[in-house]
C-alpha cells in the first residue's frame, strides 16, 4: 500500500443528517447492509472532545489498528455537533479523512449508524479484508 496518492473518490450520498459513501468498484449491497445495521461493528473509536488534529490522528490510528486485527466494521462516534458553539466540526471532516491515503485504500464503504446505535452521531466504516502476506 502506498503512503501517498490521490484521495479515494467515494460515491457519496446524503439525506438530512445521514451520510454514506461507497468506494469505486464495491458492490452497493455492502453499503445497503451497512446502512441497515446488518454488519455488527467489531470495534469503536469515540472522537468526542477531541480537536480536529487529534481526532484525525485518533481515527487514522484506530482504523489502521482495526484493519491489522482483521476487523471488518468499526463504529466511529463523532456526535452531531449540536452542542458545539462552532456547530458540527468532526462529522463534516470525517468524509475527507476517510478518503485520504493511505487510509482510503482500506475502506470499502461508510454510512451513518442506525438510530439504535447513534444515528447521525456515529458512522459505521466497513474495512476491506486484510490481505495475508504471501
């Protein structure tokens, strides 16, 4: 995996506060399953209370670690920004961070969590399968 490169161009969707993205070449069925909550998160990262720089670093580290552990789905808790004086900060930045390389190459899809698991205040991230060294 390269250390740099252009960001991944996710096919994006928004509906109200809900977000979704699908990496090029990935079957939409994966995204539909993620949106319906049919893929159980195996890990979680909570970004509440972090500034942008620290949140970006924590997200990148957590998703790289989850991928190296073989996790397929991680729940990212970012909040909705309703109690922030500046308004939403983390959530709008999330899509760009997920697209950045080398992290973007690990991600198949992402979608706002189902209502029972955080709704638009959390995002499920579906990771690609870890490739075994040959």
